[in-house]
């Protein structure tokens, strides 16, 4: 039997992205938190549900970014004998909480909007001014977050989706304000709120689903396990591939383990290196644990996972 574990400079790249993500989140948090206070006051003064719901969403943004910052800081803690992978998965727990928060906010907005459909209140059209400022603020924050590693980091992506929801909320408030000013259609306010709530709930569902998949040790969406098995099986000297597992520690940290049944005459050191390189270059998985066994080995026959 021969086992191999492969790492590259993944940790160096992760540290660079990690520092950048923390800086981006911190500045975004400050901007969102300050404007949230302004928007909440404006919503109360103008009696606009669209603004109040957007301010409530901004409050959740600030909380989401604060939670994300805490998650990144906790993730910096080193691995221990009890937590052998460290604390980086706390980022996924934070993303799950953020996704669930988006869904709850959307439900709350729906509830408030229904009441306003029954009794449309008088809304001050000047709410549109605050909404325009909110739109500019959200565009700036979204730009900041997109400069981070939001494509790969689920925690940062959940914060970005919160901001996109806010951005849409500002657009909805601007449209509602225009209709109120031009035609006196106060019902436009709850209609805009419902449209935004629908968009928010879709974002929340996606983030919750993705984070739950990682917590349940599901495979990353962009990795084809069947293709990995076929690619390994075609390598010279490999007779069979079994007990193949692919999962993620975090959204940026895919992991693989497998058993390879190999020809007795093959150079296992060379084959191990080739297998690791294939998995890394073709499937972008840097953390691999591969166990090699001879054709006549009894190890895999006694392995519960291989039955």
C-alpha cells in the first residue's frame, strides 16, 4: 500500500485573497451601516415601506458583513489536534446564516406589503431622493465586493448578494417614488417592495442551498466526479479506481480522496505524482489523498467504504 498527499502553494494564494477580502468587507460594512441609519430615518419621515424595507435589508447587510468579518477572523485560527482542518468552515456557517436571513427578510417585506395593499398609505414622493443616494451607495459597495474574491468565496458572495438585493431595492424605491410624484399612485410603494422581496428570496435560497451542500459534504458543482474517475482509470498502471470522494472544506478548498488498484510492476512514486498532477491541472483540486494498492491486496476487500 502507498499513500500520498499533495499540496501546492494554495495556502499562499488563499492568504492573499483572505487579507483582501477582510479589507473589502470592512470598508463595505462601514459604508452600509452609516447609510442604513440615514435610510431608516428617511423611510419613517416619508412613510415609505420601500425605503423602510430597504433600510431593514441594509441592516441585514451590515449584520451579514459583520458576521462575515468575524468568520474570516475565526478562520485565521490555526488547526489543532481537535480541529485538524482549522476553523475555516465557520465561513460556510456564516454564509448559511446570511442566506437564511435573506429569506426571512423577504417574508417580512411580503407581510408588510400585503397590509399596505389593503390600506395604501400616503407616501411622500421625496423618498426618491434618498433612494437615488442609496442606489449610488450600493453600486460603490458592490464594486468594492466584486474586487474581492467573491466568485470563489461563498461567504463574500453571500455579502455581495445582500448588496445586490439592496441595489434592486433602491431601484424599486426610485420607480415607486416616480409613480407617486407623477400620478399619485401610492400603491406603487408596496408593489415595488414585493418585486424586490421576490428577487431577495431567490438570492437567499441559492446561498442557503450552496452552503448547505458544503456542510453536507456534497461535491462542488463545478467538479465532475465521473470525469475524474474515468481520467484516473485511463492512466497506465491503474487497474481500478474506487472509494472516490470529493467534497469541500470551504468554497475555495475542494478536497479529494480515493483508492487506486495498481499493477504490481508499476513505479508507484511516479504514478502517484502523475495522478496528483492530473487532478490538480484538469480538475483544480490541490488537496488530494490517494491510497495505492496492489491487484492482490486484501486491504480494499476489508474496507467498508468499498463494499
